């Protein structure tokens, strides 16, 4: 079962010109803001929406929508932190090692499927 690998694998030409962060973003099928938010949370766990939006120079509502999308994809999580009045949500990414592990599994699975199709031909 696929965990992260994007439906649109990066082409060979893209792979040659991408830096490491862009490659991971491409493999995960993330848009630019999703990639920036994920990288931000890897470096700054337990961040609030306001802090993320200020750091990235993006509108709060855009960041909130992006956070929801990343939560739905299982790449980040949130937890409620009690405040004097009510609570606040903080966001954090799953570990970089877990992302790498899942991407490598997906690449291996994809590679085996391609090899099988080639052998069938």
C-alpha cells in the first residue's frame, strides 16, 4: 500500500535539477507551500499557526488550510495546549526518519512493479 509517493513521479530531467528539499517535495506530491510548512515543522516542532504564517510570510488562512491538508495526509499532527483561557493548537511533523523510511518503501515497491512489467513484456 502506498504511503507517501506522489502519483506523478519526478521525471529524470527534474531529478537532475532539484535540490534535496525540492526532490522530497516532488516525491511527496506537495505544492510549494505544503513543502515549506512541512520543512518548517521539521525544524520547529510545536509551532502555532501564527508563528508559521509569520515565519513563511503567508496569510494565516492559507497556512491553516495547508496544515489541514498535511494532517489529512498523515505528515503532520496537532495537539491542544491548555492556556489560561481555553487552549491553542500546536503542530509538529512526523519524524524525518519516518518520512524517509516510507518514501524508500514506496520507491522499492514501485521499482519492483516496474521490473515485473518489464519482465512480462
